């Protein structure tokens, strides 16, 4: 099956010796930057004319941006487990949030990206948000100190790690911005969430503030004052991430490492607004992905391949010349298609979401092609659950207070009460509003995509496959 290799027995990998690897030439350093809840439409390089992201825009100009990059689950912990394992979370065991009483954690059999890179001779370091478990599975050589809300200071704290030239390094750089948090801005109209912004600011950051009248309200959100106020706070948090990326790149350059470093920028899932985060609608799963390699010939391009986050670990290991011989991933390396505008054989992707918070059981499985998208809501009889911060948001509550029947282009009732299957023609209905599942003209498409979904679940050993027969 395309994009899914299946999982073989997860046994100890056999590696060539470090000496023989060294004889192959200098291997690149790799930096993976993961922001928290950053939507694809909220960067200048992805077409937003208002938000200020000059450093990310420059990174994209030096590399490639993917127009069809997808998380496999729109929830922080679960998504990060896929990023670091190359395995869908229904198989790796990180079904939902790791922290507090949620207590989800990956199986001991998983051999993660940092562990595999360390075994291959890389120095591995992380800084900022971690949010996966157990540490024995997702083990890094070094955990650097730094607040995920202070990205410029995070970059400064990486200087010594970056400057060490003893071995190539893998740096996992994870901001907590632009996640919601920090309380409510009670001194501002409509009392928006602060998205980590604070009056005293952060070291090295020149805060960029936005007028709510200037922000761009995406079609899946309601254009109401409360939503605009929250988007303005969110934009400010995104610009802080951008400055951290700029400082990190400066740090690489000052250490003389930039010309041998691959930099990848992604977000773990869609923005922290109802309709995006925790959903597998497009705003929740279609995300920014920028890849810059020192040796690229075709720069400042866009690749239309449908990649997803299960592909990241195999790709990074491919870059590092550290792909194991007897350990298989659900994803595959997209390194060979980096400089292609159009990538054939990358036309289908899959998603798998089960939990966010432990009280938010709502398993969804998705097959997404270039035109059609099928969502299987396995628990469709339940009302769609809310993350606590999204339910309390000024945006959702403000929309309810106004008595609106719609939330963006979708009715509130359709958002809360979902059919067992949803089929969308993304070419003619990019906002996923018209469910074609009962339209007899699409009977063949439905059958074909259900068969693909079942095959995906079988090959990735999804326990929820039994729901086809026992529900």
C-alpha cells in the first residue's frame, strides 16, 4: 500500500560501525522545529499577507514548503508520538495526552527516532515541549533547559550543543507557542485568551502586536469580535515563534554549522480553535511543513505530495544515512521528492485519532486523496467532545451568546453530531460542508475508499478495525 510499509517485528537493528559511517563522508546535522498549534494559513510563505513571519518565510525561500503535509492525529501528545516514532499512534500506544491523569504512553517495543539516531552516532538533544512518554522510549542524550514560551532564549540555550563538532547532531526544538494559555486578557475587549503573551514580554523578543480588525478570519471560524480578538493574540504568539526560529538559525551560522544542517519546521496540529485542533477536518490536519537542506538546487518551491507525520522519522533517518535494516515504519522517506513540484505516487494519506484528553474518546479514521476524503466517525453516536480550553474560548462562547446557528460555514449541529461516515469532494467543497455519503452518485467512491481504509487499518495493526464487524 502506498505510504504505508506495515510493521515488522521490532527487534534490535543492525548498524554499520561508526567508523564505516564516517568513511561515507560528513553526515548532516538535523534540526526539527515543532511549534504548538500553528495553522498552515498563518505564515507569510503560505499566503497570509498580515502575519509577520520573516524568518520562516526566508527558510521557505531557501528550501521547499509542502502544500499537502498532514498530521495523523490533531492532538499534541499523540501527534508528537507519531513524529518521533514513524508509527501511527493506534499502534505505538500514545492514544492521547501523556501528562497528568490522562496517562497515555507508548509501548516499550517502540524504538524512536532519537534512540535510532543515537545508536547511529548522532548526538541527540531536545529543548522545550516534550509531552510524550515513557522517557526510556523517547530518550535523548541531552535535555536542554528552556521555557517553551521563550523561543529566543531557547535558541540561545542551544548554542553550546550546536557548537560541539564531535559528532553530527539532531536537535528537537519545540516551542509551546502558539498554544492557548497564560490566562485571559481581561483588560482587552472581549477578553481573549492570551496565547502565552504577557505584558513584560520575553527575553530577546520584540513583540509584534496585531489589531483585531486586521487579522484574517479563516472560513471555518465565525467572523465575530471575540474570534478576531483571539486571532490577534494568536498571531502575536506566532510571531514570537518566528523570532525564535530566526535566533536559532543565527546560532547555527555563528557556530559554522548552518551549511551542514537540515532544518525542518512543522506544527504538531491545527490552531487551538474549535473546528481545527482535535478534528480531522482540513484545518486540524493540513499543516505547514518547510524543509531546507544545504544542497538543494531548486529553492523557494512548493511540493504537492501528500505526506504525513509518519513519514518524518523515516525521512530524517534517510538524511542521516541511518535507516535500520530490520525495523519498519508506517511512513516512508520523502527525501527523493524534495525538489519536485508534483510528486507522483504520493496521492493518498491517512489519519488516525482516538483521544485528546482521556475524557474525549472519539476515534476517527481518515483516508484522504487529492479530491476525495472519507472520515469514519467510529463513535458517531456520541456528541463530539471538546477540549476544555476550546469549549471555554471566547470564540466558541461568543458565538453561542450571539445565538448563531453556524460556526464558520458548518452548522453547530453538524459540528456536534456527526454521521458515521463523511465523504467530501475537496475539489468542489474545500470547506467540507456537503456530506456526500448518501448521494447515490458517489456509491462507488464510498466503497472504494472504505476498502482502502480497511487495508490501511489491517496493515498498521489498528485495534479499532474490529469496529467494522462488532459494533
